[in-house]
């Protein structure tokens, strides 16, 4: 079983994507042995009202909930997010929250941000934060150049002790103590492997050694990225079968109560 924590549907305004509708994404998953994927709408990053993107996403995945697990996108500075959060859970069947402070122009530890994260946590939802969506060194001039730094991740994790987090598309986290509590049970703080290494630097191996298998989840970044590199990282990772199973699917199954 392989569950991808880092997948997307929709159009990116700054370059063409392939495999970015449901049929294309499922074909790509099937070709690479990926059984399930956590998906969010790219449109939610750019729509003024994120809820319209959540509604589009719910309609798109309505026939394949066994394969595609939808996460909502909300902006804590857009009026009505509280109602939309409830709608996403109760009416749209979503399972978690992805936030984009770099695009929606707020700090993770702003009052409204912490309020929204706490509300999601009360629903039993994990919160995912992207360090970046695409490589900002090659960004379109109209795209953001802001990255979420390690200190920002650490600050929001410290401020929200009841919340489980997944960091996506992130580098430089293997030295952070914010994962230390994973061995103690309770809430989880994880990062996906989409930008990590299993050979040079071996950041995946360092994370497993320091913080346990519960600190990592499998993630590719499809359709922005090809899935094969993430699969190769898992192939060469020096870890036992139980550790790899936890990364491939066990950690997400536990977190999402699958």
C-alpha cells in the first residue's frame, strides 16, 4: 500500500501541467503503484473565495473517495471561513486542511491563523503547510517568492500543541526538535519526503534515526513533479520493512483514521 500525502488537482496559472484532472491523476498513480493520494485544489491558492475551489474539488473526487482523499484550503482572513470549515467537513467529506500563508499573505502565528488551526484541530483534522509549491528560483514574475522558513514551522507547532501537522515540499527540517514528541504518542508532526534525500545527506535516514519512522510520510508533489524520484528514495532508504511501511502508508492511515 502506498498513500501519497502531496498531490494536487487543477490548473497552475504560470505553467502547463499534465495529469492534473482526476482521470489523469489516477492514471499516473496506477502507473506508479500509488494506491491513494491526499489532494487539494490548486485553485484554492488563487481564488479570492477558497470555498469555491473546495466545492470544485469535492465534485471532482465524488466518484473516487476510495482513491483520492480531499483536503480543504481556507484563508483565515477571508470572512466566513468558520462556516466553510464546517461545510468542508460535514457536507463535502474532506479530511484535513492545507494552508498557504505565502500566497494568502499572513503569518502562521497571526491570531486568525491560530484560530483557524485550532478549529481544524477540534474537528480532528491535521493541518498541512507547504514550504513552497514550486521552485521560487524559476518562478513567474507574478508568483510569490516567499518561502516558509524552519523558524515559522517551529513557531506554529509550538503555538498549537494539540494540532497534528504535515509539512510539504520542505527542506532543512532534519535538525528541528519539533518532531521530538512523535515518539511520545499523541499529536504527530511529520514532513513528506518529496524534497528530502536518501543518499547524499540522507535527510530521510537522519529523520528516522533521530525522531522515528513517525516523522515521515510518503509524498511526491504530483502533478507538479514526477512520482518516480520519491519511489526511488524509498527503494534506497536504509531502513527496515516496518519503517518503510510506516512511511508508505501507516503514518497517514493512523493520522486520517483510515
